C-alpha cells in the first residue's frame, strides 16, 4: 500500500512562489502525479514524474527523488486563480493511484 | 468534444435506497475508475475496470457495485449496505497504463 503525506494548508501572496512537499512510502513505484482541484470540481492533471529530477511546465514545476520518497510542486508567479487544492498521487506496481489528502493553497492579494 | 460526463451533479436519496451514478466517456479509454472524496481526505478508490466485462474491487468496495458492459460506460450503484454514502463521487478514465487519469465533474450524493 501507499502512505502519502502533504501539508494541509498553505497561504501565499499574489506574485510569490509556493512549494508544496509530498512524501510517500510505497510497496512499488510507477510514477508520481500532481493534480489541481478547485472546490467542487474535478481534479485536473498538472504534472508527472517517474524519473528523478525536475519537470518544468510554465509556471509549474515538479521535482522527484525516488530514493528519498519525496516530491514537490513549485508554483511561481502566483495568481488568484491558483487558489485551489493540490493533490499528490502515487502510482503503484498495479498501475493504481493512491492520493494524498491534498494541500489547500490560498493566494492573497 | 471528448471527455467524461457524470450525471447528475447533485443527488439526494433517502436512507435505505439504492442509487446509481452515471459515468460515460468518449475518449476511447480502456480503463475506468470510481473514487470517493470526503472532506480532509484523499480520493479513495472504490472500483476499477481495465477492460470491458471485467472489474476489480478497490480499497473501499463494500456497499458498492459496478458493471462494465460497454467501453464507454461504468455506472456505480451505491447500495443500502453502504454505511456512510454521503460524499463526492468522481469517475476517471485512463488511455494507457502509463498515462494520466482524466476525471469527470463529479456527483455529490447526499443521503438524508
């Protein structure tokens, strides 16, 4: 099974940078996903890491260290619309996803 | 447009009644999933299907049932045996074993 931990809440100012950490313990690892979810809506895919290192996609970047069971999602140049919940999910050897509880990010003007 | 639809968005039922939630996709994806989301908790897997006419239990299958008679459709029935059915239910599909999952808009079920 999986054990996935991420902070419950984070607050940052518009234009700033926020880093959301995710640690995991898994019996088999086949990749790590980050999703964004606005309140009452479906999660939408942000990024995917399967090898160690940094993946950059515009204002969003995600990092993975498999040996440490650690990932982070970096949100740069924060905008008000980035206020949402960010979900870390780990895929196991059976290709099923296990999700963390999510980190609610609040962006203040 | 390709995507996943779930209906209805809000559903109210009386305790003791079975209810079926709809999930349809036109993405031609083989794999489909049902998750439940409760406040302060991550998404939890109820059932999944990797091919038509086959499905497996997830982590919290008790009190739920599914069918997969068509590739496009994966309905979930919440039975009266489910002790705490009020939740936000999300359906997802996946095109390949390495791909990401795409989610439908969700159905919020309230059992009164």
